[in-house]
C-alpha cells in the first residue's frame, strides 16, 4: 500500500471511532433520560 492509502485508512478509522463515540454518548444520555423516573423512584425507596 502507498502512503496515501495508509493515511486514507487512518482517516476513515478515526472518523468511524469519532462517530461511534458520539452515538454512544447519545445512547447513554437517552437511556438515562428514559429511565430517570424509575431511577428516581428506586433511589427514593432506598434512601427513605
């Protein structure tokens, strides 16, 4: 492979990792927001 092909592969890999990271953060925040009422209820039951 040439140097240009290696650079292109690195850019593609970095882009894929960045997109997956952003989507992972979005999924985590969405899951917490959806589960928030249940988490609040369980927390209230545990500490009161």
